[in-house]
């Protein structure tokens, strides 16, 4: 298994190399000057040889530093979970041939620098991923997060078609992988403002008719008859706010992990409407599929379908994990 080379922004790389060249030039000149000062008079004949050796060493150092400058650095942010996603956006190329899944996850953690909290089957845990499960897969230049998602999907198909697996944040940037049964043990409550989704623009499809001729006649000395005719008092039927909110909740509990909601017989998540907001209790992966992450990196926009269905606006009152 090896890592595909990462591309670095060309102008930034050029500035780095130019700065390194200037610094090395100054250091090289200073070293040469000191060498000449300290050189005995009888050894002046060997100065060209020493200068050539110094130039060779300087060139070697420059080559090593330039090679290090080509390696990109991920800019850390103040958000731990976003930092984890940035690290998991690193592209990997792996050729897996009957390798243990525990070793694969270990390689991903070591390569990206992200500690992975994985629920494995053990003597004390009866639901989890079998660490000795063998995987055969070829991946070329895909983000590490996509590799994790493909392993999760493959585990569902090959290990246990009844248990489903997911990933989520367990708080403070902790990245957790395991069966839903284990992830559901970390619920949290979030409020989602849906007032803009409940607002209804009336549709006046029976507007009164406007009679222009009556207006012209009144201008020529006729009576003051109203130019509007027809029934203008027709009430527009609008569903009550509670019914509109219930429609949104039905849509959510039907499309996002339907088996996990309490209204469908599950025990992982619940949803209620209260004064213009939806109160949702559930694990992090439910909230991610409901409204996404406001800190989701643009480099991962094409990763799988787990980034979030975003039925609700991303600008909710929820707090990031």
C-alpha cells in the first residue's frame, strides 16, 4: 500500500523554493567567507577544491529541502472535527489482497494521523466489526474517508446483512466507526429552525375582474361604479401550521434511517415540533444526514452519500460536534 502524491499549489511552491534558495545563498557565502579567513596562507592552493566540496554539500542540502517543500501541509483550523475531515481528505492508493480489516484501518490511521475509534467484535462486545475479516479491494487516488465508506458498505454486504455500519463524530473530533447499535448509544439533542419552510405564499386564483369600460364611463360623467366585479371574498385554504410541520417530519422519518426513528418502532432517534423548530434527539450520523456539517471541507464534496441529505437548512441552531 502506498500513498498517491499530493499536488501543491504552484505559486506557493515557487515562493517557498525561492525563499529557500535566498537563505541557502546567504548561508553559503557566509560559510565560504569564514573558511577563507581561517585558511592558512600555505593552504590557499587547495581553496578551489574546498569550495567545490562546499558547493556540492550546499546543492545536496538544497535538493533535500526542495523535496520537503513539495510536500503539502494541511492548514489546521480551530474546529477539531473539521481538522479530522481535512486529514481524511488525503488521497490514498491501496491494493488490498486478502488483508485483515484491522490492519487496513490501522494503515489509514497511521497515514492520515487520525485516531480511529472502531468497535470490533470481542469477548466483551457482541456487536461490531470482525477484526479478522479479510478484504480484497483496489483503490486509486481516493480520499481516505471514501475508502472508509467503501469498507463500511462492503462490511454490510459481506459480514452481516442485518447489522448496518456507519461513521460519526463522538465529540471533540473523535472519529467513530461501528454498527448502528453501538453508535446509537451517543444521542444528542439539536433544534432546527424550520419557520421559513412552514411559510405559505397564498395563491389567489380567483381574483376579481377589472372592467376598464366602467372606468372610462365614470370619467365622462357616469356613475361611480366600481371597476371590479366577481367574488373577491373567496377564502384561500391553507393547512394549519401543525399539519405542515408534520409533513416535514414525515418526510424526514421516511427518507433518513427510517428504522431508527421511534415513530417507526426504532429506539435511536425521535423528532418533535415546537414553536417553529424541530427538536431532534439522535446520534451524530442522524444529524449529519439531516442537515450536514457546516464545516464540511470542499475537497470532500464528492465523497459518498453520507455527507448529508440536508433536508433542513444548513443554517440551523445545531451545534457542531
